C-alpha cells in the first residue's frame, strides 16, 4: 500500500491513523494524524491550503465535536475541502479516527 500517490497535479493520501494510538484520546490522535498529513503533503510539494477533499472515519460519533475542534483549528481558513465524516469500525480498537485527503499541487 502506498501512503502517497501523485498523479499529475493531484496528491492522494491513504487513510492515515495515529502512530502509537494506545490510550490516546481522539484529540491526541487527530493532532497526530494531521501532523503526519502535513508532512506527507510537504514531501509531495503541496500543503493543507490546497486540500480538495477529506474523508474521516471515526469510531464513535459521540467524539465528533472533539475531532472537529482539532480539525477546525488546523484547516486552512478559506480553503476548506469538501469533507465526509462517517462512523466506522477501524483496523484495531486502539484507532479512534482515520483521515484520508486529496490535494492539488
């Protein structure tokens, strides 16, 4: 599986989960994921101001506001992507959130 695929001027990221998620809150996991996304986008020659879309999977919608507060403080004002957020079971119970984005270069 590729974490990042570049096709033309479009950058596709795989679903990103937190590193070492065990015992981490939704806030901590979201911050970790967004930091990873920043790094992957930078390596691909772009940044969060060029996001086109985002898919977010969260294991419990009761934690939506907590995740969304971190997202809102991170996303580039005036350049917010189209986004879907869905409640889903993830690969292991330690993961509380997974985020996948697409960006222009």
